[in-house]
C-alpha cells in the first residue's frame, strides 16, 4: 500500500513523526487481514509517497533481498540486493508527482 503523508488525514501525524502515515496504513492492513488462515504469513508493506517505509515493510524487504542474494549470488562476494532501494526509485518518481500535484505545478 502506498500512502501520502501530505493528505489531510495524515499530515498532522506526519509532521510529528516521519513514517507515521506508513505505520498507520500497515496497522490498517493488519486489521483487514487478521482473519487470514494460519497457514499463511501476512506482512503488510506500506510505503509513503515521499519514500518512507513502514517497519514491517523494511524488515520483510530486507529479508527477501538477503534470501534472493543468497540464491542468485551463491558463492559470490557481491553485496546483497536491496529491495527497498529498488522500490525507492519508483517511490521517488511518485513523490515528485505528488509534490507537484499538491503545489499546483
């Protein structure tokens, strides 16, 4: 889920603490999917349009990047893939669009 901290419903919390909109969105997703069958693992991924990730998103993407790197670069000295960095490029584009939209540019 991508959420905009500049929206009226989030701006007060976002002004107090960076990432509060992403954390709020992640918490809403946890409630929404709380009845998921125990056979499945649910981890909410919430990212603010300005590039801040929820705690759960940072953790799961870091874990996924580490596991992908282990299988792709097995025996190599390469750094692990950083999925959050890959997603940040897309979020940066969305952020510039959002800021322009709110600024009326």
